[in-house]
């Protein structure tokens, strides 16, 4: 009998950087069923502390699942309810395709990069 332990690696990091009146939130790695609750809690905490003008920089995102998309939808609702705005920047072709196929491209302003999002 082989006793195998599986280690679950949560492969996502989240960083923040203030740019004037906007907060740039940068998740890197994967937003999937393992990491989306962490991402959702992070964005909820951001909104609850009063940061409601967000640029989500997806340049370093490798993968997003449907549960990850739901975290974006949840955050967008909270941001809008607080009178803020949430835009996405730096979607690579794979991530953009997931947003497109799910109909989420219509829900968010999309910018090529963070600089364009901050100027927009």
C-alpha cells in the first residue's frame, strides 16, 4: 500500500500599487478554483477600505477559470455599488479569449496596458 500525500500549490500572487487616485491590483499566476477565493477576499478588502477606483493588471495572469471570472463579477458589483470603477489591463490572448467567450468583455473597460488604463 502506497500512502501518497498531495501537496496543493496555490500559485497566485497579488500585489498593489497606488497610482494617483487609482489602485493597480496585479494578480500573477493562476486564478482557479483554488485561488479565486483568495482573490475574491482580497478585492473585497480593497473595496471595504475605500479603494474603489481599480485597475486590474492581468499581464502576469497565466490562467483563469469560471470561478475566477465570478470573483471579477463579484468585485465589479461591489465597486459599482460604492460609486467606483474597475478596468482591466494587459490581457494576453488566452485570458482575453476566456473573457470574450464568457461575455465578460462587455462588462469591463479593457486597456492594452496599465499606462493606457490610468490615462483612460
